[in-house]
C-alpha cells in the first residue's frame, strides 16, 4: 500500500491486478470456484503481476510484490516471461526501497527525455 501511495503521489497511474489473491480470503469452497471462474471470464490471468504502472511518457511497467523470501509461482514466471517477450518491463520488488529507487530513477529518465525534446 505504501508503494502504491508513493507512486500515485508522483503522478504515476497504478492499477492493482492481484485479483486471484482475493480467493485466499474466501473460505467457502463453492464461492472460491465461482469467484475464480468469474475473474477468469473477465480476463483475469493467473500469474499476472500485482500492479501495472503507467507514466506520462507512455511507458508501462509491471510489478510483482514479493516481500521477504516470497517465491514466484510457475504461473507468475510464465506470465512474466510472456510480458517480457512482448517488450514490457516486469519487476519484482521485495522492499519498499526498491519501489522508491525505481520512482527516483524513472523520474530522472522522464526529465532527461523531456529535456532532450526541448532542444
């Protein structure tokens, strides 16, 4: 939540995509199946990164939040590889600092590209 708030504070558009994680909060087996079927029909894809970040230069970055020692699932690895093969950036952030460092670097890249356009 802190990463999303910080990204938005710096005018990045952030869409959280962690639709399958909601299944862990549902205790009724039938309701889990109904939810999963609905989310799949609506375009949810197992393994899709947790967040999509858009910036004002038109760059899209996908982020998987894996704090501490969390491991990527086979679905996540497959989806991340597919996104990368399409030319997208996919990152795995394990600490809030990784998010903050990315923001600073991306803002610097954006400023440099804007300065280059003005010349």
